[in-house]
C-alpha cells in the first residue's frame, strides 16, 4: 500500500504506512538519526494530509512490524476490542481527531473506546494535533488505579518519591524518604533506582522501606526498580508491593532489556498471589521513553514516537498501577532540546491516557541536552493542566545516582498549589493527620520534634 499527496505542484510519495507515520511526525533528532524524518516541513505537511485521510480500518489490515516476527504486534492485533471499535470504525485518522476534540466526547466515552484503539492509531492521531489538542483530550481522560491508595482521580496529582543514593546506603535513602514525605511526596510510590541489581541489596532496601511504611502506617506502596528477574527471585523473600520493568514497543527492544511477554506474565501472576494490596490489585510499574527501540537497533524502521506508543500496548496487558515516560532521559541524540522534550512529553501522556493507561511523566533532561529547568517548569505545568497522574519527586531535582535533572519535592508543591491539585485521597488524609499539611493543603512548618524525625 502506497500513499501520495501534491503540495505546490510537488508530488510526495510514501511507500507504506510506517513511512507516512514517520514523515508526519513533528521533527526530532532521533528520527533524523534513523533516516526516517521528513526532509522538509512541506514533506511533513504532505504526510500529515495523507495520514488524516487513512481509514482506521487500515491499521487493522496492515501491520507496520510483521505479525509473525514480533510478539508485540501479535499482542496488539490479538487483543484488539472489535466490539468497542464499532463506535469509530468508519473514521479516518482526521475524523478521529475531530471526534476526540468534540464537546460530546467525555471521560466515559474515552474509557469505552480505549481498547478499540491500537497504538498505531493513537500515534497517528497525535501527529495531527497541536500541543493544545494533546492537552485538551488528555485532560478529558480519567484513568484510576489502586493498590493501597487511589491514583488518577480528576483534581489529584501524585508524586513518586525517588530517594536514590549513589552507593545504595540505607541511611541516606531513609533520609531522602523522610525529606520527601515531609514535603507531601510519595503517594504514587516510594521507589528506589538501585545502583546494583544484587538480590541481597534490593531485598534490604525493600525491607527498610516497608518498615518505614508500616511504622507510620503510610497509605502508599514501595518499589525497588530492579530488573524483573531480581523481583522474581525475591517474590517470596522480601516485601514486594509493585513489580517494575522498563519496556519497549517491539519484541527486539524488550529482548534488549532481557525480558519478554511471558516473563512479564510470570511476574504479574506471582505478585498477584502475594495479595499485598488493600484497595486494589494494580501492581505493575512500567517505565518507557521515546528512542529506546532506536538505541537498541530494534525499531524496524518505525519512528520513535510510534514505537513508544506500542510499548503502551505491552503495559496495558498487565493492568499497571503506574506507567511513566522518562521523557528527556535518553538524551539529545533522540530529543535534542526543550522544545522536542516538551512535545514528546505531551505526546506520550496523550497516547498513554487515550489507550487507558495511568500515565505519569518523569519531567527531565540530561545535562548535555539543550534544555534547562525553565523548560521543565513549562512542561510540568502543561502536564498538570493535561491531567497527568503523577510526576517524580527528587531531592533538589538533581538525581545524584542517575546523574540527570528531574522535578523536586518543591516542584510538586508548586504545581499542586497553582493548579489546585491534591495528592491521593488516602495519602492526603495521612498528611493531615501527621501535621504535614493543613486542611486547605498548605505545608506546615516542621519542627525537629515531628514524629517522622523523632522516631527514626
């Protein structure tokens, strides 16, 4: 199947669907690195015109990565909800954009069609949207998940407390946890990136975090972001709440991470049997990011944003509590500057939410990118408006273990204040009872005699 369009007497031809998707993407350095980007803005506009007229049915008849060679493609096609698809089955990609932006389409309607949408469909429609369109539609989505608290309700914004330490020192990690809790962070998860995947070290970290959680009766969940195989080894040896894994949008990408779908299923089933959740059983935590398939030479000629959307099909299969795109972490070879990072963050949030995922964002950049904290302030605020489920809370916004810049506990207070957002309801009640917040959500002065400080 080939496509073409004429602009100002110049005919642009695209040999197949994945070429149209790539050429229609807003420019980013990763697609240029892969030789997939449009060569000019005119070619990009031509591709967007062509894409707008492609029927959604075509995405069910043409696979951009062969069905027989990729288990993610098989997952996408085999789990497609044909009944829910009837609502939009006669749409083109352009029709879908107009329908999503219409006033009559609300949160309930979007939830009903989430599993009717393939990743390629949502990636396609995102390429026809301005930033304000991505924000408008994402803001209408509401994806609520539960483990020990309730994440994702409208008017709420949760925070992952990220207490990383460059030597995995338990005392240093504990100090960062207390610091974050005293700023109202930690309702999404208290989650450590370990320096090493040692089973013993990860087990000790889990036990320490669970002791703090139980001592202060904190309505949240804990996680060490170790490799899936480490979690599997620890399932019956340490207090595992959430199972973490980085995932990608192709079988080859996931193989580069050392995983496949059957391993994810094994971990999901094993963690369910632990029965540690009190309100719900959403217990998987996935991280993604544009460019991961390209960096692993596993993209099959598919643009990085479409590959990213395909990762969301993997996440959706396992009913996760949290999914977040670590949007600027991969570096300027893939997302060059603040403008590209901002666009990618809004795309990822939109696509994940539209597919029914509890989407959060690590609003971040590496120190060699053409970006700074002002860019991150802008993206953080835009994502807050868009209804992002959660963000990161890093001491001082500077992760001393992973060596990148993210958002701080103070940034979380800022965005909650200016956008009138609250933490998870159960966690909000805990903050009030602990004297950390007052009854209108303002942070109270913390005395040295405070229970969190005195009892550690």
